[in-house]
C-alpha cells in the first residue's frame, strides 16, 4: 500500500495519519513546500481512487481522512521491504535492523525477548 505511493502522495497520507483528517487547505499548509490547491486536490483524488483516503463533508467543507489504518499500511509496506530486500526472510530483516541500531538498552532487549516468547506461543 504505502510502498506503491509516489513520494508526494506518501507525504500527504502521512499528514492525514498525523491529523486524522484535513481539508485541501490544511494539507497544503502542512506540506513542506507550496503546491496549488488544485494540485493537492488532484493528488487527494488519486489517493481516494487508490483506496488510501476517503472524502467526507463537514462544516469545514470536504475533509479527507486515511481509509487504511496506519498499522495495516505500515505492516504492508514493511512486508514489501522484507520481500524485496531480504528474500521474504523476517529473520534477515530483523538481523539487519539490529545491526543498524547499535547497542540496545536492556529494556529494548527485554521487549524483544517478550515478543519472541509470544511468537513461540503462537501469539504472533
């Protein structure tokens, strides 16, 4: 889902995840560089067609909100990264992430151990 979006579309979806919902003007204000209202509206229309956002009416006019929960979109994007860069190996991806993070704090190691134990019990 998120992995298939153009960079600007991803920015807009991220803004909507942060805000919950927004009008075209509010999205324009939140973008790091200025786009015309019609350009933002066109991107929101494309995102709506892709099933990523939904449009509704309010006292503020049309508002756009994420259609896919952020956790689901993130999981989908991460799944794509694991598939493409790690041949589908979650272990390979986890190993790479651990190598990138440097020394872990004890509480982080404890949390990883808890997640592994939960996975062993079939909870993940």
